[in-house]
């Protein structure tokens, strides 16, 4: 069975639950100043229905953050 070419799409609530952080923290990380504050900004899909996140993008982001943390 082949893997779907489409990544799972997460809502703010889904992402907060998965990362074990508050929804407020997710919103703060997606604001422009939050994006500028972080060396590796959180990948966002800004859609008319609200903010969404691709699970594959978030997994890659987590890996980049982990590598950056080891370098410091």
C-alpha cells in the first residue's frame, strides 16, 4: 500500500494537543512578531477558514529545531 502524497492537516487545537502546549502558545508562535522572534519560524498555512498546519511541515520544523538546539 502506498503512502498518501498529502500530509495530514492540523488545526490550532490539533497542533497544541500534539505538541502539548496551549492554543495561546500556538497563536503567539504564528503572529508576525512571534515568527521574527524565532530563528526557525513555525510553518503556517493561512487559509480563509483559519490557521492550518501540515503534519509533515511540523515534523520537519521539529527536526530543524532539534538540530539547531544541538549546535548551540
